[in-house]
C-alpha cells in the first residue's frame, strides 16, 4: 500500500470525528473550540481544505444528509445535537443546535456509539438516548427531536421515559416507536411528539441482588440505585422456586413499607 497524499489540517488538537461523503471528508478536532473541517478529496493526489467553522464544544459523530450535517457531541456538562449547513463548502454554518440535559449533567451512548442515535429524515425525527443527573437523581429517556430540513432547524420536544438507561429506538410504522433498554421494551405512540404515550411494554430482564427461599416461593430483591442506571427504589419480586422468571408479584420497597 502506497501513500498518495498527505494533508496537515491542524496541530495540537485531538481528532474527535470523521465522516466520508462522496468526494467530501468532514472532520472535527477539539482543544478549546470545535473546528468543523471540510476537505475536498476529488483529487486523491491533492486533498485540500475548503473551509472550516469554529464553534464551542465538540462533536463525536457526524451524519451527512446532502448539504446538511447532523452532529452529536457535548457542550459543557450536557449532550448537544447540532445541525450544520455545508451548502457553501468554503463557509459552513451552524444552522441550529439543541442542548439536552439543561438541568444538570447529561450523557448519551450516542456520544461514542453511532448505533444509539436514530436519525429519520423522512419522518423529520431524531431519537437520542439521554441520561440526566440533577439533584442527586438520574432520569433516563429517549429524547424526541424534530428535524426540519427545509427550515434547517432542530427542536427538542418530548421524552420517552425509561426506568433503565435506553439503548436503541426506531420508528416502526406510522407514529409507533419501539424503544429498548437493558430492562424493558416500550411501544410508544409519538403522534404528539411533545407528549409520547406508552401503549405497551415488556420486561426483558431485571437485576437480583439477594435471594430468599421460603417454602416453594423465591423472593428476589433488587437494590435501588439510580446512579448506575437501575431503579431508584428497591424492589421485591416473588416467583415460584421452579420458575424464577415467572414473577407473580412485584412490590416496591419504600420507607412506608
């Protein structure tokens, strides 16, 4: 393998994201600001920088959509989703940006795993799993963003709440979204994107920290621990000893119990 060309983009910065799109290459570097670089690869022997844009924060994932880019990254302590207009290769613009986790610290698996974010241009939707930490408590959900390609805008609407950190979500049919965590599968009506409604749910798994066997019954205790992504309230589940998954009763263990 022979190197055909080499291009130095910038020095003393970290490379956070790259994405090829035809004869274009998009790259994000970061030190104090977040330069978005546009590179022309139409001549493999002479790659060239055509333009760049400096904005605060950084992006770790880029999804091209013609002359628009959707980017997932961070700004301060929170997750941010950006929409860039790259119609003019010499002067890219930040068209729109939303911050997710306004009340405190937030993180998303989409920051390091592109499979976690679901971008649906035809439906005008972006689904992003986000965990927020504020006031000593964690909340988990899939944030619903409206993507307006013609208006070049993003808007944060509702949230599909999960008991556990969500992992994946997608639009199944019409306005029905399937959203899954390590614990549960939710089927959600998002006709009103600001107020999604859970239509059905199924438990996929649950944690067990302690066991007690009494007669033919198995008592399974799960600790409450919102920081790790689990339920904030401890739970006792009762199942036949010969069928531990066949839970017949589930009792939250609160101070009043």
